[in-house]
C-alpha cells in the first residue's frame, strides 16, 4: 500500500515503510478524497481498487457537476436492479418529469429538490438522504457509492445523454420501494395560500411497477371548505 501511495506521489519516498501511522493515513485520505481524516478511516476494497488503478481519467470525471449528481442518483437508486437499464431509465424519467423544461441537465437547478445542495438536504432520493449523505461532500458520496468504477456507469451516462426522454413511467413524478418504506402516504391534507386558504387533498395515483419500485404521482383533486 505504501509503495503504491509513493508511486502516486501521495507519500514522500524518503519515508520509512512498514508502519501505518499518520503519514500513511493522510495519504489514504487524500487518495479517497476524505476531508474528515481520522482513525475511523479504514482501508478496504475501494481503496485497493483506486491504488491499483492507472492514473486514467474516468468517464465520470469528465461530466459536469449537474451530470455527476444525476449519474450518481441513477446508479445508486437503481444500479442493483435485475433489469438495471430499465430501472435506471425509469428513475431518470421521474427526474425529467419534475422539470419545467426539456433539458434534464441545464434545468436541474430550477426544480428546488434537484439543485445539488437542496437535493442532498431534502433527501428526496435515498442516496442523498441523511442516512447516506450525513453532511458529507458530494465527492465523498461519489466515493461511497464507488460510482467511477460502477459496472452500470456507461449505461447511466447513456441514459443521461438522451434516453431519459422516452418515458416508460407514464408521467410519474415519484416512486417508492414498498419493501423498504412499507407504503406511500395515499392521502395528504394540505392547506396553502395558493389554493385560497382552503383545504385540499393531495392523493397518490399509482401508475406502474418497474422492478422493485412502484411509480406514480400526486394529484390535487379533492376540495373541501373548512
């Protein structure tokens, strides 16, 4: 490990080897992009993969910041499904259906939960929720999901670059995994000034099941004066 760290210029070649101390720990943290570097940082499979890899630029590294967020979301949300391409495409359809325009990348920031910061704070998608994100930088989240080496990276980028436009979800704007969430809130009472201060009912409309996820949307269609 120390030989590889020295080869990559992360450790001074004059340092003695054979002892895992602060210098080695700092070099590991720099390699993995971990900012909060302390003794809790462990060497595992991802560290070894990165150490042994050549210094080649990943396709992920070439993406814009917005594209990286979308790609990570597709991979993390559906990269382990049986029909992975279809599952990731369905997730991309949901992202796209939430947008006010036809450009999935340039218009992301116009939807509040899809800008990079609001997205991770609100936790609309499990890969960005507090359990997984927990104050980490986006770069640390990318490392956590090992997106640069993910076997579905090429497919996710292919979807990102245009295949998201073919909607297979029937216009869905939300999805959930019943095995993990136990169900969706089927009816939600809301009161908002946009609706004249009256009470409306926001109801879940199921549309399709794709892989492990149930897709649908909320429709405000019940009106009651109180």
